């Protein structure tokens, strides 16, 4: 496609600075663990279910076991050695969990760790094998049914709170043209330090992310994929306090995309930065292994900050997300880096500015399936004006070659969309994409013109900001504390979940990391 001719030296400098800015975060993630990382290890090894004594599905066995290990020997060694040492030769994880529930389980660090290491590695390898088989199965189904016939893929949110209501709505959306179905999570789930169990029917403004809900929706979309003759992808959210566990469940149930941003939980859910960065590295390693595309959340910055004045912070975040994703093993084709159509439509030349920002992202990340987000901040309740604005958003996506296009709703900020609203929104998308076709092949901004100059201004401002971040000893963590992204300040020692972080001892062992380290897609 025709694109901006970006300054190659400036682009190289931006990536070099992003790597320097992210280095303290990478070191932090490599030298620490969290309760959710360790619970994810037990999930990979097959431990499921909840303690029936302690509530209605609200205390999973993985939480009970990890909490008991932490109380008795600490988390600095990981859970694998104490758990599989306690299991001995013939015990099962389920039996051990029940002993924890009864208060009779005793954990210690073995003097000879090799037997426990071997047993833990074998148990976790079984979970990894299931993830590998799911990746292979996805490839088979894509080969059988085919991909959507054009890009961008049309991405539509479906979530009623009741998984059994979500399923027919998701299938109807696929029949109406959606290529990716996103089941948004119930409000507040990111702040739960456990993953609910089973199929759920009571969510608020979304449906709980659980392994069973994942399984049910994936099976339903497999059915409609066979009916339509194209593979319909499923998205959910690997964010919040249980990011690693949800990533594992997604791999075990063959989800295709996951919302997985390095900073979203910190900025918009006040989750501790250290907890988030450790969790995001592990979760992204799982996504890399599973062949899952991640979606990042830069669009959210523009809901709190001005989309023109702070455009460079989106670019900086994209570069940092790319750096951290590559370090965790994700390939370019898995990087659904986020950006949004959020400039105030009353601003002169607003559409040209949107094109400049979108083309900058496309030029910086030519092999990434960028996720283009619709207008929300300036949707006023005028459904006719909103429908027109969404049409311009769709046109910008076609003009700039975006990879994933989230369907905008004319009733945004008015009501939860009805099925009829979704149908009209999908008609808008289909009309623009079918009418514009491959218009991006013919669209080339004039060198030195308005769009070209604006894109280079944003890139230059991004490099200047990255220089300030990279020069600070704490890098990205300090930038967040300073309110660099989304004008939201978060302290390194504040927020939720810090008590679930532990520095690793020299003899710490995580079989999942051992199996995933060095794996590159």
C-alpha cells in the first residue's frame, strides 16, 4: 500500500529509546513472580474447581493452594517445588487441594529439588500440549473454512451478562458480517483476585471471563464458522489481577485474540504497576505459545486526554507495547496495537488529522494487524450525527489499511446497543468497506503536505518523550507515576495487588517459564 515515507533514522531512534525505557520493566518481570502467575502454573497442571466450604464458586482451589504455600514457605521459590514435593510420587493436585481445605497440607522446600522439578515439569507440559494442540486445530479450521475475504476484520462486542444469551447474539452478529466476536467482561472483574468458575448468567455490562464461558462460546462460533464458510474469531480480556490465569484459560479453550495491554490496568483500574508488569510478561508468553493476537489499549488514553495534544503519547505507548511484546515472544502478526478515531469533530481538518495519526501507526508497524477503535468521547446522543461520524471512521480505516476495525455504535453513550443497533452499525461498515474496496492502494498523501507534516510532528514529539523516559533510572514506571499516559498518575507502590508480588529467590522454579522461555513464533 502507499504510505507515509517516515524518517528511517527517527524510527530507528524511537525503537532504541523504547527498548531503553522498557528495560527496567523487563528486569522487574524477570526477577519477580505474583500470586496469579503461580496460580496459572497450577491451572496449566490441571487444577480446577472451587472450595465448596468457602462460598458459591468464589474461592478457586488454585487460590487456596497458592495462599497456603505463601503462608507456609513464601512465594519467592514459586509454588512448583513445594507443591510437587508435598504430592510425592502418587498424590494428585485435587487431593492436595482438599488437604489444604481441611488444613492438613504441609509445604516445604525440598533439599533435593530434582524429583519435584521433574514432576512439576511433566504436569505443566500436559497443559502446554493442550495449548499447542489448540493452536494446530485453529490452523486446521482456518484452512478448512477460510479467513474473511478482506481486511480489516470487522470486530463486534457482544455481552449481555448471560453467556446463554450471548451465544445466539454472537452467532447472529457473525451471520450479519462480524469476523471477530468480543465478549466484554462484567464490570469490575479486572479487580477480582480470582477467576470465577463455570458458566455464568449474572454479569453487569458484560459477561464474566471463565474457562467454561470460553468453551461454550468457542464451540458456538465453531458451529457458525462451518455454516458461513469462514473462521470466526473469539476475543476476551486478559487484563486485571488475574491476567496470567485468564491467558492460560484462553489458550486451553482456543480463543483467538485477547485484550492484553501493558499499562491499561495500571492507568484505568488502579492496579499496582509492579504487579501488572510481572503478570503481563507471563500472559504474553502464553499468548505467544498459543498463537493468540493481542489487542492493546492506547485508544483509552484519548478518552481522558486530548486526541490532538496527546497523540504522541499513543505512539509512545504503541512502541513500548511492541518492545514488551517482542521480549515476551510475540511476533508482529500478533500485535493488534490500538489507536482511535477520537479527535473532536468540531476541530478544523479533524478528518485529515485522523488520517495522519492512522497512517503514522500503519507506517511504524507495517506487519501488525492494528486495531482501529471508533469514536466514543464525542458521541453526543445525536444518533444521526453519530452514524455519520462512524461512517467517517470506517472510511479512515479503509483509507489507511487498518487490520481490525471495531464496529462503532450510533447509540454510544445513550443506551446499551440493541440487536437492531448492531445490525445498522454492521451495514455502515459493510457499505464503506465494499464501496471503498482497496482504496488504500490509491491513497498517497502528498510529501510535505498537511498529513505528512502532522505525522512527522507526532513522531518527533514521541521521540522527545521517549528520550525523557529512557533517561530516567526507573524508565516507564516513573513515566506512569508522572502522569505521562492518559493524564493519569499511578505510584509504583500504590494501587491494588502489590501484596501479591514476590522477588524470586536464586533457586526459584517455574516449569511454565522453563517450557516457554526461548519459544519464538
